[in-house]
């Protein structure tokens, strides 16, 4: 068995040859993936166009995923490229599977258990995250984690998870899940229904003391600040994540973001006017 497989495999070579999918899902770093049902994989309609995405060893990779490839059917020197093609093919099939009704149901269970981690933003109160890609094209962007509460994206904590191709989850998955299961959309304020018990919280009042200190001594907040930067320019350059389904912005979110950007533009105009008056 090749070295790369030995390093991450959790079973023997015989286990690998008998069931590639089970071996792949049980490997460290692949916890974000769910199992794609075999009847979905063997339906050639669901694989339309993937032969162009996996131009080399497509047939062998498909046989390996469906356990129709015996060890004697592949030469040892071709095992590494065929396995790489199988990983790519399974990832692209996975991206299509998780936006189907059955795939969404499986990923929903993982979401409920917070298998993808929780939002690092304090005010999101441990909101579970969902994996999302920034591109549907392989090898362009790694996977990110989307928080439905603050509507922002974050990088996975684990380097293993952070190296997963974002195309294996696609740009539409989390927004499709909330569209199909609207009851799972987290509230924007107050405690989340899925928030776990958090231990070791900072004593109440400590944060308010710091905020009062900032109001009473503004210079303390300016310590370490370098050259002056226009607030208006900084506000205009701030990027924000835009939820999309098949390339189109989600209607309600898009409407909210247009209103938010209109408010921002008005505030930027006021800031620019103040900066002009002060000669900055």
C-alpha cells in the first residue's frame, strides 16, 4: 500500500480495498463529509459533466468509489493518481448530494450535533456552523464555515479541515439548508435554541468596566494606533460575505444587505463631510 494511504488510513489495506468510501469517511480530517448513498452515485444522470472535472482516471476512480475495482485491476504505480482522482470525484459528487433532500437531512443531523464547530463570535453564543465553499470550481478556495446568526464566514480551527477543498461542499449548501428547513434559521438576538452550556464565563460587569474606561479615557483606546486612516475609506473597503444559491443572492438576505449598505453609504457621506470640514 502506498505511503500516503498508510499515514491517514485507520484500517488495514484489505479494509481499504473492500470499501473505499468507508475508509475515506473514517480518515482523520474528513469529518465534515457525510456518506453519499450508493444509488445516487451509480445514477449516471447525477454525474453529468464530472468526467470533464476529473479528466484522468475517471472510470477507475468511479469503480474505486463504488467498490468495483479489485486490487489486481490496477497497477501499483497507478494507485496514487487513481486514489487522488477518486477523492476529487467523491468530493464533487458530495457537493451535489448534500443539496438533495436526503443529503440535506443527513447534514442537518451533523449540524444539530455541531459537528462543524461553533461560531467564534462571542455574541453568537456558540451558534453551530455549516461548511461552505467560496467557489464551485475545484482547487480554487478551501472550505469555510458559515454562521447563520451573524451571516459571516470563518476558517476552520483544524489545519486538516482547513485544507479541504471548498468545492466539495459548494457555495449553495448552507443557504439551501435554511431554505428547506426555515425553523433552523437562528435568531439574530437573544439565546440560540442550539446553544450549549458554557462554563467559565467572565464575571458580569468586567466588560462594562472596560467600556466605561474607554468612554472616560478615549486616549487609552488609541494606544498603538499608527497613522491616521480615513474612517470613510475603511468603511467602503470592508468586505462582506454574500449568501448565494446557484450564484443568485438569497432574496431576503439580499434585501437586508441592500438596506444595510444604503445606511452605510449615508454614514460614509456624513463621515466624508466631517473629514472635509476638519481638513483631514
